[in-house]
């Protein structure tokens, strides 16, 4: 792309227009990143392709991350776009092994938005920032004409101080794969509002700052290798990305993956696979096998990590035949084996 | 607002819904900031209310800034949304006295956007980043349904290393007010495309990285006090903001303000005042009077600053009677005097 510039590279050529799925966090998002953004922005800091970048300024390692939020509806059980935007960027920083410090927020408002709704979102940003112990230090507001936006979009960017570098390429064969709690809660909370589903117990988004869990893991484990918060595209997409970046295979045990029964039930009704449903308050950790008990103990010592579980491991030499580099294989509950692929289309548009 | 939370404070109560003017950079933007955002986000780093925040991390002063871009059309003479977004955040960092280093970019795409247009914007971001010597290190892409956005919105956030702190409150009575070149070029370039106006010479946006000018000023002037790039709301709004923040009055000489004849002409046709029209490659500098020649020389030594001019001064004791704290007064071309107010409504929606 650096030569000629406007020649659309494969495999984007088959898509002359942007589809919803290009923002879904799955294969099409990945294609956009690899074939459109990276060729143009190429630089060594982008190469690790993590939740945020790690930059060096005068000998200090800082994490820097950005995310735009377009979730619909703005308000949902367990949170709203403001809380989501603050926690989301805080978590991206934490996943880089950084203590989140400072956040920006950029609002794009649609003309006609109720001032009261804006105020609720701002209030919520402020509360979430206090809870996450970060400062909102700079911001911007733009307004677009009615019909040219959708009530409110919100970008947050953030800076954190790296405590210990954690990267996908540090993941090693034999590492335990740990999830900090039940999966799919955020996505199902959003879907239940959108679809008007009613359940016996209310489905709540799990949006939360994960830094307290990260701090505990950094304290307890010398061989913590990588962290990822499995948002859009769920744990299936997150694990596939890391498997690809680290050049390893992964083996999951379906029965070990914590899923709330009501989320499992909702997934069945909606025809969704919880492995692909978004989370906003869960992390996946890769830790050397010998430290997996320590890691579980550290996570479980905090309310956010009480359901933490080892859900699989990075394939070692012996398993490599059935689980080649870059793939994620799952031993299913019924004793079979299936490949867990990266999400290919758009499962849940505007989930974050 | 910290108590009760959802009680809408004056003077926002008269606006139950967001208007375009709330994003225009004038009085309503200011009201939103002071009455909705600041009460919730209050912290000492936000207090100076500059183009970006200055944060301390382990003894280093960093500038941190964010801006969302919703300019329409995406492509215009002299630039496009990508170039604008990169230069805009680079300039906000430079106005803090910082060398811009790292940028993030967050795209919000509307379903159906031509892939070719996205590619042109990305290419343009990459080129502008190279020219401004900053690295685009992290990004994010979201897609919204057709009709819920407007082709492409783009947020950039950035980090810079502060070389010397520059703040509105450092502005002193007697300071020379210098503008680095002709005003209104960006706004008129956008309006001429929107309105289908044709001029003998093409109106071009002035979008550019201003850091080279800032570096020259920092090198040449020991008593450089404050910098501001007068974007939305034009130099009128920028000067009013600084007059308010610094607690000073300002006196401008209309005949000294550089305006291209074709911009002046277009303003007359469109019924606009160039003082309120957006710039994207100009800065206003406040320098001690005795250094104003040095500052002009420094600016004029660079092509971007060739039309630099002293356009007025910060009111001293003697002038304070006709020019009270917080006001900007202009000696007009016809020998009169008028108060230059902050922009009150929305002059040019979606200019950046």
C-alpha cells in the first residue's frame, strides 16, 4: 500500500464497502487491520498488536491505548456507555501490565440528544474514573446534525505506567490459560435489552476495572506472560489472536469454562456461542503451569475473580500434531474435539 | 452536580436537548464544559483548561490531548479528515509547549462507507504522521449501521514531551499578541466546497503541523508565555478564552490582522466574520513585548510563519478602563472600537 497507495489489497478487494462485521472484532476486523491500517502505519511499536501500545519516553515505559464506544442502547443493566468507556480503556492499559493513570474522553453527540442523558453519561464516567483511580484530564465534544449520528459516541484514550511488560509473544508452550470469571455476561446483558428478553434473574453487564486483578497477578506470579480482556469477539477471538501472535496452539477444556446458567440459556435461545460473546470485566491470563495455583489464588482473593478457573493450556510438543500453531482446539463436554475459530462475521453489532 | 447528580444546572436548563452550537467552540460549548463536564471531572490537572492536559509521570511532564473529527465533507481542498485529525492533535500537544511523539486513532465507520475512501483517509493519516514526525501506535475501529453515523468519524489522541510549560495564566499585561499567518483559511475552504462557491484561486485549508514553529519560538524566546491554535470559533473565541483564563483584557488592531483578500471576500459573500472562522495551521502566541521582534523573526524564518504579525497586546494598567479583565477589544479599520465577543452560536457546523 505504500506504493501506489490506493490499490485495495486482497482480501479486502471483495468488500468494496464497509460492513458491520468489519467492526465486530473477528476475521473481517483483522483483515482491515492487517491489510489497510498496518501497511500504512507500520512501525515497531505497532508490531506486537496488543490491546495498547507500549512506548518509551525518556526511559519510562508507558502504555497508551484508545477505544471508541458506540454501544446501543446507551444505558443497560449493570452499566452504560460512560462506565464502559472508562473501564474499557483502563482494562486495555492494565492488559499491557500497566497501572492506568490518565484518561481522555471525546464525545460525539447527535443534535437533539437529551441533555439529561448526556449528564447521566458524564456522571457515570466520573464515578467509574474514581472507582478505577484514574483521572480524566482532557476532553473534547463535537455535535453532528440529527440523523448523522446515534445519540452519543464516546472515545476514551489512556496512559498507564508499565509495571512489567506482558506480550503475546511471551506466551510459552505449557502455559496455563486462566479466565478470571464467567464469560458472556456483557454481551447477553446488551442482547437481553435489545431483544426484550426477560429472565428470572436480571442479566447484568460485567463492566469493571480489571486493574485490581492485574495488580494481584503481578504481585503473585513471576511468570505471568500475557493478559487479554476478551471483549468484542469473545474469548474465542482473543485466544485465536494470541495463538497467532505467539505462534502457538491452544487446547481448551469446555467443561472447565465458567458460564452462568442463565447466560448459557440465553445463548441457546438466541443461537449464540458464549465463546464468542463479549466480556467487559474478565481477563484471560497466560501463566507458567507451575504458577497456575498461585495465579488462581491471587484472582480468587478479589470479588471480581472469585470464579477464576484454568480453562486449558498452551499446546506442548506432544499435542502439536492435533493442535498446530495458531489454532485453538477444544475438548468438548461430550468427549469430542473441535476447532474454535476466530469469529468470522458480526455476531453482535455495537456491543461496545 | 456531585450531589444529586441529575439536576441540570443553569445555564443548561434552558436547553433540554443538545444543539449543534454546543459543539461549535463558542459560548454554548463553554457552558457545557463549565456546567456539565468540569463539576464531574474536577481535578487540578483539568483546571488550566488548555488545548491539552499536562500530566506528571515519574518526574516527566507529558502533554496529553484528544480530539474527535466530524468534518464534512471528508475530503476538501488542502486536506482531508485524516490529515486534519493528525495535525489537529499534534498542534494541541505543541500548544502545551510539548514535542508531539505518539498518536492513537479511533475510527467510527458507517456501514456502506466506500473501502476506497477509508483507504484514502488512512493513507493520509500515515503521510501526515510522517511529516509531523509522530508515530501512530495504537488504534481502534467500530462500525455503526447505515444511517447511524456519517461515513467516517475519527478521534486522535496524543502524547508529547513538554519542553517548556506554557499556560494561559502565564500571559502578562503588555505581552504582544502574535498570529503566525492569515486567518480563516480552513473554514472558508470547507464552506466553499459545501456551498459550491467558485473563486479565481482555489481556497485551501491551512491544515499543518505547527510544531516546527513552536520549536523555533521556544529556541528564540525566553519569555514566550502561551500558545493557542485558534480552531473552532476562530481567533475571537481563542482570545476570549485566554483573556478569561488569564484574567486580562486584550486590545487588537484590525488592520494588523492578516486575512487573504479571497478569504475576506468569501466571508463577505457568506456573511461571516473572519475572526470567528476556523484555522487548522495557525497559532496565536503571547510573548513579552521586548521579545516580539525575535518571535516574529523566528516565525517568519519558516514557510508556515511567513505572514506572521503582531495583531495587538495584552492590556496594561492604562488601558484597563476601556478593556476590562476577560474582554477583547478591537480598534477597527475605520477608527472605531468594538468588543470582540466569544462566538455565541454555531457559525460553521462540522468544520473539524
